[in-house]
């Protein structure tokens, strides 16, 4: 259903159309008009039939047109379109009429006529216009554009066709064909104030009494026609005329009486005619003239006193004339003169008389350009004290000026001396110009800025010295220019090379724009970075930069653009950028922009930080501080990144050669991982290099990958540097002569990857396996060794089956040519005949029993240790028997950051009951830390680990844990007690063996609110010093393991839990109940 609103709009449209068709009809049957009203204007499209023989117009489409006043109409009307299917319609010519209601203007546009149409049409086409009922009390402005000149005796007859009576302004432009105007042409429009007949090629003359009825006319424009002469009386009725424009015609002579009665005339343009007479008499009748334009006239000499009667003249323009000089008294009577412009006198004007522009108290602007002047008189502007703007440009033969030229120009604010031939300027030449704010010296031939050239111009804000031949600028030349905001020194030969870190611009601290392109500059000076807080643009394009040093972070200005395009920059140092950015407050700011396009940026390690920046791998604060752009495609030329985009270089793949390297080795550094790779493969080595490189450009490496493949190394050299233990994480010993690998794992504490493939390993010991499991090794390669395929290979067989995640090449380990991991133990360790075994066993039991009795009495303690370790016949064994030689009950391991808790809280409590060993009390100064850790662990029944994030990060702390872990594995009994102080450290910060231990055994957690429970758990896990054999009649003590503590019965007993059982008991320890000693 159509909405009510839509119906209303359709009805309104119908009414408007009906009105249009009923009121706007053409009086001529050869035309058709349509009407388009809008809220701001009315538009009519009238189509006039072409003369016979003319070809059809192109089809006129309906297109929306945006008018200058902002309104929109369709062109032409959708109510009437010319279609090719109708030959009669194709012969119509469109005429557009538009009335702007707001501006009260009526535009008649014939621009849709073709040239052929206009040449055949005459003013009779206007007979087809509709009568317009423009009910409006305001005067109307009428514009005819590209239309035939309305014919008839008067213009009023044309207006009557349109029913227009009150015309204020009339403009007819670009009319074609010959134009002949009758003396009464403008009769009937007496109130018109402005007439413009402009660019009408057929208008060549004007009748004497053409303007006799337009007594109120104030503005008359006759520019751009073909008028050759004017009747002496043509303007005599225009006493109110203020502006007369006769420019760009073909007038060769003006009668001195031509301007009689024009006493109100203020603006006169007679430029670009063929005038050869310009006398004082011509201007006698226009004493109130303010503006005069005599540009383009053909005279070579002006007579003296020609302007003497123009006492109110303020503006004089004389462009492209042929004057060779001017009379010395040319402006002697024009004391009101404010502006003089003399342009384009190449080859003619070679000299100016002395004091030509002097003694003009109101002169504010002088513009003299493009002459052949070779010198300027010193007194040229003397006593013209209000001069504010002076342009002396384009005088290529002018080599210098005198120091007295600006003596009285104390009000001068803008001075343009560009495009002259200046090779030097006198010292203090601008010393009188205390108010000067802008100085332009570009396009000269200056080679040096002297120390005192700019003295005195302390308020200068803009200075242009571009396109000179400057090589030298004195170190103090700009010291007085502290208000300078913009400077252009581009297109010179400047280097600024001095013995100082700052440039000659050091005092210009208010600079916002510095144009320094196309010079020989090679560094960013200190004052540009740390003194210019307001700098917004620093243009250094097309200079001699090869490296940008690490000081971009010290730029104090914000939202500044530094353009370094088109230099020879290969290296951009950003090493300290991230560190400095992290010190900044975290707030939003507009970053400085650095442009590096069209530079040969090196795609290697020298730009590592730059590639980090491009790959967004720096702190977000960095990108708040600086932005580096390479708008155009920049391709790498360095292998292996040839023809790749600069921004596509991944910093993780960069490898940097390092000069410090063991003999016969090659060293490369991976900065992203801080890893040094020492490649000594196939170097005929019999022992490992004694020293390894640990520095890259004064930065210490974090880890070392050591490749020793295809050599003849048998063992880990004993006197190698300590860097092996601290830094080597990857060790490739493939294809060497190694027969025992335990020492590598034991001494290289940081080892994560070990390749022993292709060596002389025949079997794998239990110690090797235990050391591997207790270490950081996550990748182990053992293939290609001559493994002995017998029962001795069982340890290796079990290891590769249990931990294929560690042994990466387990499927390549062979036993008699077959993969070991695909075999069964019967293949390499077959079982004997059971009857044979039985007979041997029975025969041996007697011997064995006797031997056991003998050994028991001789090695009683050792046997008890073995039984205890294997949880056998515990009734014969006590914990004191096993740990009889242990000096301490516990060795407490902790990080120095947790010292207060350990020494003030933990140790005092343990000391009440146990003998405790810890660093500060029991370590001996001067002894090896590693040796003391080993002895402390082996002399203690328990190792107590105070586990915190600090402990995990501590090198020696983790060494203590690994030593205790290895000892517990060897004894096959629990000896480690883990206390979590504060929070459990993050998983990613812990070593693999620590994570494995915490996943296998539980820990005791220190709690501020429930210390009683903590101490009970701790005492329970500690060794029980007087454990006796359980009696058969004792019951198991029941414990309440609630959050409020452990409940005890009346029996005088305590409970220990063995580490092998998985009951949900405190500490996961379970053992037999023994009576207290």
C-alpha cells in the first residue's frame, strides 16, 4: 500500500507540473519550454528549432548539476528529453534559464549551443523565451553567457520578453558574431548600476551617447573586447562612475578629454592596450583616482609630471611595459601612494633614478620584478618610513645592494630579494630592519653567510636561503635569530661540518620547519634533537647520510616529521630505543615520523633493531614515541633476502658473523636469541676448543651452540673455560671418537641438546640415563654408534622405549642391523633353559647362603642400606642404620631474596630438634661453591628446598636441587622436602626436572594463618632419629588430616610416610608406625 505521505508528494508534483504547463508557455511555435522549480531557484529549459540544413545535436541526457549556490537541478528536465527516434526533436537547440531566488540573479546560458548553432542564430532566438512572472521588489542581476548579443534598438526589448523590469546589474560575456549597438541600446534601464560587456569578440566600438540614460551607473567593464577607439563623449554622462575597466582591448590613443566629468572615478584600468600617448592632461579630469593600472602599454618613456594631478592615487600597477627608466619626479606629488607594482621589464628597464620611491610617507608596498637592473640607488626608499612589504626579485644582473638601502625602512616586515644575482651582501645590511619577520633570499648566488649578515633582525620568523651556492655559514651567523620559525636552506652545498656537535642554527630554538634537502649533510646535529622542542618538519632528503646513529630516541619535539629519503643510508641504529621508551610515561602521544624511502638499507645484522621495529617486536611504548615509514617499495640487496621487501625481513632469522672465534672455526651470532653458534665441524680437532666467544659487540651472549661434528674428539677436555658449563646449550659431537658421554652431561650444566651419533659408544650406563633425566637435556641423538647387541644394551633399550621424546633418533639406533626399538629383550638378552637354571640355582643356593652369612657380618651396614633403599625386610633395618654416616639432619637450600624467612623463621624452629646445614653458617669461604653443595647434600639426611620464583631463577639454587635430585635417585629413597613459600612459581620459569618432581611428589606450603599445620607436616617429613622395630601388638595411629591440624590418639607414636606409596597423606609420605625414642 502506498503511504499517505507518498500520495501527498505525488499530488504536489502534479500541481507544480500543471502550473508549469499552464503558465510558462512559449510564444513561438518553434520552441518548447519546461519548468523545474526548487526551493532555491527556478529553471526553464527552452528548445529552439535549428535552422534548416543543420545536423542534429547530440542527445541531451538527464544529469544532476550542482550549482554554485549549492542547489541541485536536473539538466535537462526529465519532462522533456531529446530522443534520436524523433527526427523533429533531434533538430532542437537547448537554452537554459535559471533564476536564483536567494541571489536574485537571472542566468541565461547558451553554452549548450554548438559553435555552428551560434554562428547561424541571431537574437531572434530570444523570441522563443517564455514570459517570466518574477514578482520581486528587489533589483535583478542578469547574466548572458555564450549567447547571441540581444539585438534590437534597446536591451529593454529583450527584458520585456522575459517580463523583467527592474535590472540592477547586466553582464554579457563571450558573445560571438558582429555586434553593433545603437545609441539607445541601454535606454529603459535607468537604474542599472553595473554593466559588464566582457570578452565579446564582435564588439569593436561604442556609440557616443550609449550611456546617456544610465546616469546611476557606477561600475563599467569593457575588458577583453576588440575596441579600437572611443568617442570623446562616450563617458560624459557617467558622473557617478567609480570603476572603469578598459583593459585588454586594442585602443591605441585616448583623447585627453575622454574622462571629462568622471570626477567620481576611483579605479581605472587601461592595461594591455596599444596606447602610445599617456599625458598629464589625460588624468586632469580624474582627481579622485585611487587605483591605476597601465600595464602592457607600448610606451618607452613617461613624461615628467604625468601623475602630478593624481594626488589621491594609492595603487599603481605597471606590468610588462617597455619603459627604459622613469622620471625622477614621477611620484613627487602622489603622497598618498601606498602600493607600486612594476613587473616584467626584461631588456628594457635598466636603471632607476635616485630617490624614485623616497619621500612617500604612506608607501606600504613596493613590488619590482623581472628587470635588467644592475644596481639600486642607496636612497631609493629614503624617508618612506611606512614601507612594510618590499619585493625586489628576478633581477639576475643585480650582484649586490648597498648597506644604506634600507636605512629608513624601519617598519618593513616582509622583504623578498629572491632570484637575483647576489653573490655577496654587506655586513649588517639588514641592521635597520628591526621589525622584519620574513626574508627571502632564495635563488641567488650566495656562497657564504657571514657572521654579522643578519645582525639586527631579531624578530625574523621566516628565512629562505634555498637555491644558492652556500658552502659556509658562520658559527654565530644565526645567533640573533631566536624568533625564527621557518628556515629553508635547501639546494645548496652545505655540510655544517664543525668541531662541535651542534650546528650554526643552535640558537634558533623556536624553529618549526627546517628545509635542508639537496645539501651535503651527513649527520643529525645535537641541537636539532635536544634543543628544538617545537620542530615539526626536518627535511633532510637528498643529502649524504650513510648511517643514522642511535639517537632518534633523544628527539624532544613531538609529532615531528624527519624526512631522510633519497640518501645513502645503509644502517639505522635503534639499540637504545626500547630502553628509553620504557622509561617514558605510558600515555597517548603523536609519535615522531621518520621517512626512509629510497635508501639502500642493509638487510643484515647491522639493522637488527630496525627489523625488530618493523616486525612489531618492541614495546608498545616505542611505537608511541616514533614511527618509521618507507612509503615506497624498498627491496633488499643483501643475501639471503635479495629482492624482498625491507619490512619482510624476520629478525629471528638474522645471523651475524663474529670475528672473535676459535682457530679453524666459524662463529655466527643470532641476536634475536642471543645465541652464538661456534661451528668447528671437519676441523681435524682432537680436543674441544679451550675458549669460546661470549661477546658480540660488547653484549654478552645468553647461550652457545657448539658444533664439533666430524672431528677426532674422545672426551671433554678438562681445562676448558667455565663458559662451557654456563653457556653451552647445544653440543654436536656427531662423528667423533667419544666412548663415554657421562662427563659431558655432568659438567655442561646448561646442556639442552646433545648429539653423540656416529661415535664409539658400545653401551649406555645407568648413570648416563640418570644424569640425562636430571639435566635440562630435551634432545639426545645416539644413532650410528657400535652398540654391543647383548644384555649390556638393556639400559639403552629401556631408555629409548620410556623416553622417545628425549631420544630423537631412537628409530635409527641399530642392534645387529635392526632397529633396537622394534626388538624384544629375548633377542639380545635370551633366557636360559629353565631346568639348567634350576640345577644351577639349587647348587648355588648353598654356597650363596653361606656367603650371605659371611657377608652379613662383614658388611652389615652396607646390606642394611641396600635393604632400606629397596624397602625390603625393613624389620631388620632402621633409617639411622642407612644414614649413620650423615652429619646433618637437613641441608636447607634457598635464594638470597628469601633469607629473612629462612634465617628468622625456618632455621630457628628446625634447630630446636635437628642439626641443620645452610649457606651462611656452614659454607667455608674460598672453597668451590659446587664442591660445598655436593658435600652438604651428601652429608645430610634431607635437603629442604624453599621454592620461590627467586629460587627458580637462581643458578646455584637450581644446582643444589639437581645435586639433591641425583642423590635421591641414586639412593632410591626420598631425600627432598619442597616448601612453597608465597606462591608456586610459574611453570614456564621452572626447569623440566623441577616440574617433573613437583608433578610426582607433593610439597609443603607455608601458610600465614595455619602455621601449626605447616610445622607438623615439616616435622613429619624430617628424619626420625630414634626409630625402633614395630611390635606386633601396636595399632596404626589414626590421624585427622583436616585443615585444623592432625588428631592424635593416646599412643605415644608418630607416623612417617614412604615416598613410594601414593596415599593421600600429608607430603605423600607413608611408612610404618614406629615408637618414639
